[in-house]
């Protein structure tokens, strides 16, 4: 009788649990679109921050040069001052961007929603509710016994749902690890990082610059695909593993072949002895120490109050937007950096494209 009741409940649950579509096709058009939208959003925010200062500088009849000089000086002080440093663990670097991607329909992120809506044992069919606020003690004991006795998952719930959730974690882990590699490569190219153990100290660029690079690195991993051979090989191996699943001592811990899934608020996937998703991603972990008191992105906007460079900065800004629309965020960051240095030093302007010399 109890087995019949379980079957009925599980049948209803399986009709309501969302099915994940594992679509890993690459869309480079979306990559360029996201880069352009990100650039436009950041530009709008910074323009709002600096519009009041710019208006004051240009509406005064006297003392204009003094105001412009003070503005330039303040902008440069913002880029060189100690400011407030913050430490971002690897899991925090990309999550804001991922949360945004999870809201976009038709994407793998939207199907999985590990960040904004991680599944619970209840969502996967391990339901012990007998009514509103009522726990079915017999069912709860049954699930606990199933976990403690390492019963096959298929005897209790539809294990394909567990495997699909595992594949979501495999996807997130691979993408975040690849994005981490792209980000560290970009920081190294810009000579903006210094590693101290697992903590990377970001120097020479500010918080907004760092976030711009991080978001671009994630988009590149999503729309450009996994290029690291080791990450790609293990990721594909996880997806191809169709081994039967068994409980591992608890009803929320499941082992499927060489992978182990822990279903909790921050889900975890262990694959081939590597923490693939959780506090590490494909085995990678670490943190970034960044100065959030300034950025070249903000300083360039502030420098527009200087009439000597205003028109040139507009040209530089258009060139930066063009680079970012092509996914060349690292190059755009270098252009910002060199443009701010020219304004600070009072040097002669050059063609925006010349600012890219020296990057590899």
C-alpha cells in the first residue's frame, strides 16, 4: 500500500519538476551583443556620476582652467591612492553576471539556475510532506534508511533528474574555471596582478576595471566554448557517465559512477576526485584583492571636464566601445589606462588606435 502511495506521489512530482535542456551550442553573436550592452550600461552609470561636476566646470564664467586642473588632479589621485581594498573569493567574482544570465530564457543558465534557484531534495522527488505543515514520518524514515543503506536512487525517485542536475553543475564548473583562466591571462597581459599563494593581488587597475574584465572573461567562456583541454576532457567525461546512481549515507548525497552530488543550498559536485562545483570549480580556487576606491573607467569619464582633452576623450571612448563590442575588453582596458595617463601628464594626444601598442 505504501509503495503504491509513493508511486502516485512521485508520478505527480515528475510531471511538475522542470526538465533541463543541455544546449552547449556557441553563439558568438550573443558574445558581441553582451560586450556592447555591458559597455553602454557602464558608460551610462559613470556619466550620471560625473554630470554634475562637468556642468559646474563649464557654466562658470571665470576660473575654468583652475576647476579643470583640480578635476584632473582628483581623477589621478583616485587612481593612485590606497583606497579601500576588498577580497573577492573566486565563487563571488562571476556570480553576479551568472545571475543575470540565468534570467535570460533559452539559455543553459536559465534551465539550471544553480545560483538563483538551487534545487532541494524536495524538488527532486524526495518529498516527505503529507500536507501543509505536516511531515510524513514514515516516508521520512524510509528516505533516511534508503540513504544509510546505499539504496539505488532509481528505486526511490527518477534518477535522470539527479543526473540532469549533475550535468548542470558540470557545466557551471567548466565555464567558471575557463573564465578564471581567461581572467588571469588578461590580468597578466596587462601586468596588473601579483600572486601570493591562492590570493591574487590586482594592481594597476581598479574595481570597475576588474569587474569589466571578469564579466568579459565569463562571456568569452560561455559563448566561445571551453578551450582548456583538461577541463573540456573531464567535462565531456562527466556528461557521458550514465552509471546507475546510489545514495551515499544520506538522502541528499548521491553517487553516480565517478561523480558525487550533494543537494543543498550551495550544491556540490565531486568528479574524479576533483571538486568540480561548490567552493572550487574544476579544481580551481583562489581570491582576488582589488582596490574599489578608483578605476580607469571612472577616471576617464571624470577627465572629460578638461576642455583641452574633452573632444579627444570622446574619440577614445568611441574606440573603446568598438573594442568592447568585439569582445576585446583587455585591449579596451589598456586604452583607458593610457588615455588617463596622457591627461594626467598633460602630454600631446595621439590617435586612439596608437594606445594599443605594447599589448600581447
